[in-house]
C-alpha cells in the first residue's frame, strides 16, 4: 500500500513547454470525452435534464490546468435586446426582458502567452426579472467551452422537428456594448401582401377570430393597451399578435 502511494506521489507532471496552443487544445479534446447532464430544468411533465455551467467548468478546469491552457471571455457585447410581450388567458399581458450577447472567448497557451485562439459564441437570455443578462452570458460561455473542446452532451437539435410558434410583440431597447461586438444580421420583416401578412390569414379572418375570442375585460385590456376603440382599428401587425394569442389560447 505504501509502495503504491509513493508511486502515485512520484508521477511526473506533463511537460507542455514545447507544445503549441493547437497541440494543447487537441490533447484536452482527447481527454474530455463527455459531460453528464446533472441540471434539472422545469417542473413536472415539462422537466428535463441539461448540462449546467458548473458541470462544464468542473470537467474543463483541471484538464486545462494539466495541459497549460487558460480560457476566459475576452470581449463581450450586447447585439440585440428588447421586451417580449404575450397575452395570457385572462387577458393580462406578461413582459419578459430579452437579451442577446456576443462573446469572444480566448484560449491562451500559458507557456507561450503570445499564442492564443479566439472563438466567437452567442447566447440568448429571457427573464421576467433581472436575470436575462446572466442567462445570456452563462449560455454563451458554456457553449464556447463545449464547442472548442468538442464535448459530447447528447443534445442534437436535428433530432427534434421544427415546431410552429406564436409571434410575440417585441419592443426593441437601446443597444448597449461594453466592447465592439459583431453586428447582428438584419432581421427579416414579415412580408405584407395587399395589407395582409405572409403566413397569416387575411385581415378580415383575423378580425373575425379576435372578435370571437376577446370579450369583456379581455377585450378592454387589448383595446386599452393598443390605444384603439375597436379591434377593426388595430393595424395589421397588432392584429397578427392578437390573432396569435387567440389561436394559442384556443388550442391550449
């Protein structure tokens, strides 16, 4: 037993001084094969397992130290932000802050600090309180490490079919940047054809559906919010949001 302990104590550290940053990152990639899903997300039937930031850091930090690599978010900026609005079944409106950040994550060769690799990543955060920035940064940082070291998590978006979604009214907030960040790609605006929005029923059909759904307090809240006297007075974009809410609640 004592001999075994002495043998473990005398293990020689890996000599990484002659390795470049690419060789080191390749060695780390080979050593970290997968990260377990230890994070529980959601509740009840909607609960699922996910890979948390703590799981990724616990797997990466000791291996980076072993091979002489240090990584950190070198540059970060907000490229998009706004307020997401959604009508609830009771006619009230819920608001959530939306934030998209761009991060330049740097991997440095600690034996040769002039050698480094930069990786761009992005993260979205949505929260009804003040946690959207933290969520966006955590997501961006976590996936920088996962993709840089090709870590297997078992998540593959191609395994799931694309689902239809209800459009939300987005009010853009002023852009903020801590440092220069990549510009966001231009957003595709809904194409209007003859006063209608592509992918939606005609204006008349949406008005008819909204009149059947919104009544009483729900109707009053809708009209008050958009500052109009009737559903007919809603512009096409506003009508599309109201129609999406009506259809979502109809199938709920």
